[in-house]
């Protein structure tokens, strides 16, 4: 029986654009880039709706390039049907969306959304969008978050493994019984909540644990932070910045989680965060004195020992906890000497949310803060007198 080779099916960049010169520009970029992505063109809304529903296309779309205006009437009326398409794709699909238009002033929605890029049309915009797409494609990013992507498959695999390995014997039944006894009015929702959290926590712990070859997982600095999407106005480990930027003041929320959750506080507890000074930044970049074995530079060691909270580091000591810089956050030093309290009302009126530390880094800041606040000491000692007793003892030997 003759075997036929399977044709390789590429992922798709779908573009909604009615201007031929712009389309020719993207086609030329696609040809020059020589990447394994198909460019599917829609010149009007009818073509877009046809393509987006086509099962042979829909599951392969990894990126969208959307023009706001598709006809003269929309340009005059400043209302665009494409906005509905953009919002729908943002809500339902986990892919980058480039809004490529000369009318961005008329579209203020979806600001600061990490997967929505607003690019004004100009002579450089096609190359800018093309380079971004090429970078995302070659790094594998386009296949991480999309439907059927690597993250979705990994999570489902890990959830399966977490479920089948998390419980033994009659443990599942015993957990359900405990819920049934305590939550008679909402057994179903409570059971779903508990088991979902067990699975997700197991997935997370398995993801950050050692790899099969027992090497430690090395996270990117950005993984020390996340942007909360829950309903809390503030939470332990949050970082806020003063709305009056001239004050250049950042705060770390140190009020215990249980107090925040139950509203059990008269005022909120904070530690101030000092910015990373230029000389400190430069110290991280020093290429002097590479280690003879590891090749680590003086600057590399300074950054490593800052992140790992080595108290022998002159920037750290017992007083500061270093927070590394990322694209989301400028970083800084939590100053454990600068401990303050502010009322909830004044805090929310004068500070805005920046980012949150993940639990392990939050706990490490709190741990160091507790150690600093509880540190002890003794009265000053005359060390030359103390030395006498050792010298005298040696003479008598």
C-alpha cells in the first residue's frame, strides 16, 4: 500500500485590512521573513466572519492584525464594527492582537492589556508588527497560551497526574464527607472549589519542584511577581506606589493575610521600598574578576547574592530585602527600618497598585522583617578587658 506524506499545516496570522498598499506591505514582510506562518487576508467584514468560523482556519490562528476602520462611513462616524471582533477575540482567544490603525485616538478600550498592541499606522508600523510576530513565533511564545497550545496540554496532563496520584484509598470519599457535614447547603459548589484548588496547587508545586535530573528549577526574575486579578483591594505582598509621583514612594503591604481577609485591623502595616540607585545598578554590571571556575563576574555575584538575600552583601545586610527588576517592576530594596502604618482610607486615596510578590518571596520578606524587628543585643562591652581573660588563661597553661 502506497504511503502519502502528510502535508505540514502551518499556524496562521489573520489580518483584517482593506487598504491594498498595507496588505502588500505585510505580504512582502511575510515573504522576506520566511517563517512557517501562513498569512490569511480578509479585506472586509464578510470575509473576516467567513474565515474566523472556518474550522480549517479557526484552530490555527495564533495572531491577529486588525484595522479599526474598514470603510469610509466608519471613518466619518468614528464607530467601528471591528471593535466588537477585537473584544470577542480578546475575551475568548489567548493570542496577540495587533490593532493597526490611524484612528487609535477613537479607541480607548483594552488599555494596558498585555496581549493587545495598539500600533499607529505609519511608514515603520508594518516592520514593527512583523518583527514582533517573528520574535514571538521563533521563541515559541505563540504556541504557549493559545487554545490547544503547550500550556493547555501541560496543565491538563499535570491535572490528570495530580488527580490520580494525590489520593489513596478512601481519601476522596472522606474529603467529600467532611464537606457534606460542614456545608450542607452548598455541598456541590464547596466540593468543586476544594478539589479544584487541590489540583491546581499540586500542578503549581510540581512545576516549581526539581526536574527529573534533580537540578533545581531556575525561574526568570519576572516569576517572582504577578498581577492579582482577585477582588481584594490590597493583599499581603502587594506593592503600591504613591499617586503623587513627585514623592517617589513605594510601599510593601505587610499586614498579615488573615487580618486583611477578615478586615481585622485598625491601620495597615507597610515597609517602604527604596529605589535601586545608579551605583547599585552599575555594581550588577561589573565585569571585573571573573571566578576562575564558574566564570561568574563581580557584578554577577553581586546580583546573585542580592536576589538570594546573602547578608554578607553590602547592599543587603540584615536591614534590606532586595526585589529584582523586571519589565513589570523597577525593583528596589524593602527597607525594614522604615516600618509605618496608614489608615485604609488614606492608603487607598493616595496609593495605586503596582504588582504583587509571589507567596514564597512575600514570606521571605516577612521572615526577614520579623527577624530584624525581633533582633536583640547586649550592652556595649570593653573588648580589651574581655581579651585579658583569654590572654591570662593562655599564660597559666
